[in-house]
C-alpha cells in the first residue's frame, strides 16, 4: 500500500517525523508539498487509515491523502 500526501500549506517537519517514528518510509518527495509514503506492515487501506488516524493525520485539514494499491497489482497486469 502506497499513500500520496499533498501538504496544502507547507511541508510540516513534525508530520514527517511522526510518520517516520511510526515506521512509514518516505519513498519520494516532490518539492516540499507532496510525498509518497509506504509502511512495511500496512497492506490494506483500512490498516493505513487506522495508523494515520492514530497519528492525527487522517482528518488533518493540512493534508490531502490518496491511497494507492500495492505496486504488485500493476506489475501483474503486464
């Protein structure tokens, strides 16, 4: 499961630190406003939502979050 996060105002270092401390891996950063993250133990959107909710990020007005299925799905379609 990969997640795309868009910071609506600015990149929040506290938010990034919280993600890292919870085990999220920052895969790519596109400027200071958009990142893609993944977590090795998160395989479903529900599990991702639970973890992000615990961090207080799921309902944050400062973020727009998109959930993407695992890359394995895309590689199997070739």
